[in-house]
């Protein structure tokens, strides 16, 4: 075969003679033999059926998938094409429970329904948004401008819900859900809300929860715009323990913002639980007795606190007037809250830890302990106490002539003359002097916060010559020391400070930090933190000196100013106080008491503002509470 035999009569490109390449050249037939006729190589003919088969099968698979997408799942994919999106929505976590010392629930959670909107799922066009606002206003009776303002404040791109109505009952929620079912970005959410036992006096102690504000969000950047946070009391102090971990609900919404289906859900984790040292029944009795006496004498308010003097645990705490913390989850919350904060009686003010008052004579056991410890007096030191003493042109009166008086009688009968002498010096008693008197008052915990697990505690005031010169532009006089020795003048304390100072006398010299929460547990009951006795300082006064003071307080019950308590079922020791304040000569009524005398389990301080004499007004409150306590 010649080279020309490679061409047939088909034209080849560029060949004017019209020659073309024969296809059988691809079989390489002309190269099969050499010049002698031997085989050079042999190329077998290829088979084309396998590629055709693979192509056919692939085409069939593609056609099947196309039919499935177009027919079987056409509606589903059409929704995707229209812009279906996934939204992650937070599921509120229930707060931890609060129990009293006997295991009874004081604060729990109940289901509540809220009407919420998600502006991110509103229509994109202005007309669509306007229609949503108008319909929501008509359905909820909320002014359209108010809804628009709420959205404008948080923006249309926020993932957080905006609550339009909260704390709805089930029937109202169902009606609203029916009316808003076709409105994009509008949902009825079921959230846990706080519910408190209606025990009078617990309001300021437990506190309440409320919506976060700008300050809260700054301090807690992990909180959402619609989250709640503890606002007062234990709810605020133990917020990081009580707050649970929110869950996540993933839902699919269509292009119009309407929820299509739930994709997944992560359950929220409840917060940790608090167990208090407060006994709910004792708390109720304390609040009842205090409230009755405050009302009986037309007092503006009062306070009472009960402490275990051996451990510092708070057994009960009540301030009057008080408030029901359930109003913060009620429909009329804003109205009721405004009434509370504008009430001149200050029902939200915790007088036990935040109110500061002159102590009057209930400070005398502390002054007596200081005098004994410093050796200024002994248990047998006596003076003849007249009805008044004069120093220069100044007179310092007593409430009667007491005659021969030692320290026990001075405590029992509240002898002013003896404590004038013990503080500043008179007759045979040289006196502590202002420097040592101030030093002991501070050692007993005055002029500093007790460290209780509540916020808003006041420090009080122990006046010094330097303080008076700075604040009053006056020098310190002997009369100022005399007045301080009987709890008058500029000396200011809180009822809780007085309770902890008296506990030093009762327990043998330990200044304790008061504690309301005894332990923190998780939802399964595992103990996270167990609060033990916290001693701030010890051995403040030798116990033999404290025993003399305790005997004086016992004598106040057997033959002195607190004889009212003598009929209780257990032996009691006490001290009364009548503290003058202001220019009109009004007085606050005080009493402090502990029982049983030989093995104290409870120590009480009661205050009735503007109540007159301590034994007459505060005394019946203490008697009523102790009588109930030892009969239950």
C-alpha cells in the first residue's frame, strides 16, 4: 500500500484535489507487517458498548432525581426557593428554687405566657411592616406607636424577642395565638415566672426578679435583651447560682416569617437551689407580731431579726411595712410598683440591714463588757447613783434615783449615771475615755457592714472627735462621751449590727458574720456549697467578764426593765432601750433578748420606730415571738 492509498475520494481540508483521509487508517492496518511480512505489532479493535451503558445508566439516575425533585418534593423545594430560613430561639431556663430551713418552698416557678415578636421575620418592605404593626395594635389594644418604638429601640435585625404582653393566662394566650397565627414573626411563648409564698416580711429578704436594664447588660454581657435578673434580696445576691442555662429551639420559618416546623431543641438547665436558715413559720410569726404592734401604736415602721448566736445563722428577719413580691409577676406590675416606690412608708426598705437608728440603752451591755475588760470596773464596783449629775454648767439626768449600783444592776435597771461614769468618768470610776470607747464599739462590729448575704447594708456611725470637728465644726466635749455611753448623740446602728454585737456577749466573745443561705444544691440535690460558721474575730472579751454582763441581762428579766419576759416557758435574758431622736423628743423602742439563758439558741432584736418606751412597745413583740418559738 502506497502513501496515496491512505486517501479516498472525500475531500481533505485544504486539499484542492478533493482528497480526504480514510477512516480505516485509525486501525493501523498498513503497519501490521514489516517488509518481510512479519508482524510489527497488533492493535485490537476497541469495544464501544461499555461507555454507552455507563452513560445510559447515569442519564437514568439523573432523570429519576429530576422527577423526584420536580414532582415528589416540588412543594418542599419551592418553599426553600422562596427563602426558608432557620431561626435559633432561646428557651428560658427556670430559676433555682428557694427553700426554708424545714424544706418548704418559699420561691418557685410557674408557667406564664407572653406575646412576643421577632422583627427579623417581619416583611422586608415598609408596607408589609406597616400592616403588621397595625394588626398587632388592633389585636392587642397597644398603641401602634408604642409597638413601633419598642421595635425601633432594638432594631429590625435583633434575634431577641420583643415582649408586647406578658404574664398572660392560658385562655388569653390561646385567643391571641388564634388571632396572630398568620402574622409573621409573632409567637406566643411559654416562660417560667417567679412565684413566692405569701409570707409577710419575706419581700425584702427574698427580693424579686425583673427585666434587665442597660446597666445589667453592661455587667452581664451574656444576658439577652429580654432576660430577667434578680433585682433585690437573695434573688440579686445569688443571681449567678439561681440563674439557669437557657435551651435552644431551632425552627424553620418561610420567607414571610411564618414558622414552618421545629428542627431541634436543646432543653434548658434549671438554676441551682438555695436552702435558707430562715424558718418560714417563725418568719410569719415575727412579721405578724411586729406588724400588729406597729399598727397599734401608729408607728411609721419597725424591724425584727432573730439569729442563732452560736453560728450567726439568720432564723428570721422582717421589716414593716413590707410588700408582696408576687406583684412583680402580676398583670398590673407597673401600677403596683409605682405605688410601692412612691409610698412614704417605704415598704421596700429593709430596715433590718439598711435602717440606721440611735441605739439607746441596748448598747449598755457592750459598754459594760468594755469597762470590765479594761479593768475600769469590776463585777463588784459600785457607785451611789443619783437622779442626775452635773459637770460644769451641764446636767446629765437619769430616769430615776437608783442608789447603790453595781454593773449588774446598772444593766438590769438601765442606770444612766453608771454608764456616764463608765464612758467618761465620774466619782470613783475614771471612765474608758472616748478613744477606748470608740475602739470597743468598732470591735463589736459597729460602723462596718456585717457582711450578711444581702446587698444594701448600711454601716452606721461611731462618732469620734475627728468626725465631729470635720462634719459639725465643733470640738468634742465630755458630754459627747457621756451620751455615747448610753447610745445617744450621733451614734447610729442597724438592728442587724445590734444583733451580732449582742451575739458576742452570748457566745463567749466571737463576732460572727450573719448568714441567710445555709447551702446551695443543684437540681439533683448535690451540694455545691455548704456555708459554715464564719468567725470575723474571736476572744474580744474574756468570758468571765461576759458572764457578768449576761447575769445583768438575766437580772433585767427577773427584777429589772424586762420583767415582761419572766413568764416565758424558758429562762430569758434581755435589755431594753429607749432611744431619743430629733428635736421633738420622740423615741424609738428597742429590745434585745436571748434564750434559753443557760444554752442560748435564739437571739432577737426588735425595733418599733417612734414607739416610745422599749419595754412597753418592743417588749410585747419579743415576748410574743419567743413564746411561739418555745411552744412550737
